[in-house]
């Protein structure tokens, strides 16, 4: 069931699958993506477990959803997710966030712990932006204001993968480019500002008392293996999946093992 709902004064596109499922999993996409990035993976989950209710959406500033002015902070997007939970009558769910979606999921878990059953960080970390990363965000904002978003897409999207996988990479890049065409460029800027200004969530995650799954890729160009290993050491209670042949998109590059691990995590 696809529909729009006004959440925190902006329209939000929501898609519910298996609305009558007895458990709920919510998937949050990353920067420059839309809910469609999860389509193939969600289809696999539905085939494996037709009783699992799944909710995906376009986060603020992306796809068919609206945007806050100036900055889509992680807290603001967490509030939007809370409104989605209310409108969809979700009492509690496993929340999975990819990349930026993981930052949103962390903010949501901190602000609305009663709504989170379990948390999965999928190629995401509780770390704040480094100074170099903040400068890169500012460079991207400048390019977007100069109407050079395509330049960002051409250089950054292929680097999401561990290696060249032509048929997969091309399909993914084409999908993101098409999504970018319908997205508001000011929304991307607002999200870049939100990510740049987000706080360090390590202390929160250290005190998080619910099941946590962290999924990393050994060939991720955005989260190095050293960074991933330091997080694994820091959070010894977390379940961990280290993907041998994935970059930043394990649910596309190694979907079967991701499916088995995440589905087991959700239902156990």
C-alpha cells in the first residue's frame, strides 16, 4: 500500500508491504537514494517471510517526500519517522538504516526508544563527521548550488561498490539518477547540512540495551575495515556481519547472506 502522509508539516511518501504481518521491519535509505534502493532486497525478504510487515519511505529531502528548509537534522528526520509510526499504527519495529539512514535510525532510537524493538546499522556508524568530511559536505553543497549534481553522481555512485559489477552498478546508478531528477536539490543540501552537524552517537550506542546488528563491507570505500573493526571492538554485545566482497551496498552486492543474517536477527 503506497500513500502520502503529512509528517512534521512535510509530505512523506510511504510504502507498506504485508500490512497485516505480525512483526514489523522499517528500512531507511541513505543519502541520494530513495525507498526504491530496497526494492529487490525487500522482495527477497517477502519471499522468505510473507508474515513480516515491511515499511519503507522516502526520507525528507529525497524522492517524493518534502524537505525542511535549510537543514534536515537527524532529530528532525527522527521526528518524521515517529509520525510515520503513528500514521501506520506501528507499535514497535526493527529499524534498519543504510548509511545516512543509519544516522537517522540512531537519532530515532535515542528519541523514541519505546518504538524500537531492534536496531540494524547497515554500512553506517555512530561516529560524527570528521573535519575533512565536513569540508567534503560543503563542497557538495557548492556543486549542487551550481547545478552540478550530476557531477557528484558520476563520481560518487560507482565508488559505492567494491568493484565493477557492470549489470548491477549500471542499474543502481541509473535508478539513483532517475530519483535525483525528481528530488528537490534543496532537500539534498538540507540533508548534507544535517549530516555535517550531527552529533557523536557513540555514548548513546554504548548504553543501548536492545539487540544491535552492525553490517560492514571489507571493501567499503566510505567505512574502512579499520574503522569497522574499531566499532566491533567498542560494541562487543552487537551482532556483526562482515561482508567479504562488498563495498557500501551489501544488500545489493551480497544479498543472500545479508538476507539470512538480517531476517534471523529480526525474528529471533
